[in-house]
């Protein structure tokens, strides 16, 4: 669907090593994937997301959208913006209308849809984002942090993107709010939208994504299945990241005499494996 080839990005026209944010990035985004992008602060995660969303242009490289290659970055950006929606790290900053309904309806109205089509789009997007219609007449600025995130997500979904990018969407949410948001993202993916989740949380990535792209100092360190990435401890350490806490617990249990597979990265899988090792039912 989308491919970045030999992408570089610099913050200045006369680039030096200190201003190059991305170096020779190559990656593919395929239809229907749930992808995680991870890396330390300053690794290039948000810059990659902004290029994928057509918000900034690379300094060098090639962008391919649905098999069509673009070296003209303005044309590439237009093609990307038709396919990709992005929810920023603080999505409440994306809200600006007087009511929740009008905020979600902004994108569909700009696409020239009639009133009935806009209404259908708003209600469908709100449902996907698990946003109650009773909030439609409220100001988005009166809502809780989790509700504001859902409004922002619904507003992006209302533009019917094929790819949804979320930059640290669970930041600042309490555990229950975080769990609900991630559940909603899984449901959105099941509806056919490609989802890209940028996160520092190895637990969030372990429990949700199929594939992880590791970035470090503007370079791609690894791009592989979630299981393969978490088994590559050296690459994670090179990116200043760690394996999920549950995986550390499994290692400790094995060091103390248990025999549990170490390629376990979620609490649910760990529970099943421990019960099996102890020969007890859940």
C-alpha cells in the first residue's frame, strides 16, 4: 500500500549530522496490518509518521503509494493525505469545534458530503471509537482525557482513512482508559483499517501489534514480527528499550526451576503457560 525507499529527512537545507532526523529509511505498510513503531525519544518515530501522513516531505528518497512511485513530494503528500489519518500524541490539541458532533463532522463536510452522508459518517465513526452519541452536543473541551482522545480518533476515522496512525495515544490515560482505547484500536483494525501505533510501552505493543519497526537515532534497527523483535534483546537495548515485564518474570521463574517457554510477551499467554507448567486449570 505505502512504501518508503531510502528516505532521509533533515531539519535544514544544509544538513549536518546533528540535523539529520532520518537516515536511509526503507519500509512497507501493507493493507490490514497492525504495526508498532518503537524507539527512544528522538529516534525518528514521529518524523516517520508525519512523512507517512503527508504532513512533511522527506529531503531525499522515494515514496510509493499503491504501486505508483513519487519523486515529486507534493504529489506524494496529496496521495498520502487521501489514505492516511493521524492522531497526534496530545489529540485534544486537534479539537476545535463547539460541539463533539461538529468536530467529527468537519472532515466529511470538507469532502463535500451531503447532510445525510455526513450524519451517517459521524455516527459510524463515533461507534468505531466507542464514543456515546449522548456526548454529541457537548463541548469537546468539557470531556475527560479519554473521551477527548476518542473524539479525536472519531474525527480522523470520519475521513475514512485506509491507514490510521496514532502517536502515543495512551499517554496520560489511567490503566482502564488505556485498556479501553487499545481495545477500540483492535476493533478498528478488525473493520479493515491498517493501524500504526507509536508507543514507548512494550506491553502495549506486545499485546496488540503483529509487527514492530524499531528506530534508533533516525535509522531503522529492525523490522520484524512482534515475537521476533522481543526475542532480539540486543536490538531492543540498542534502541534503549526493554522486553515486556511479563517476559522478565518468566525468565525469573525459569531460573528458579520452572520450565516455561520464554517467547511469551503477554499476561494472558503467561497465565496459560504457567497453569500448564503447574498442571492446574484456570
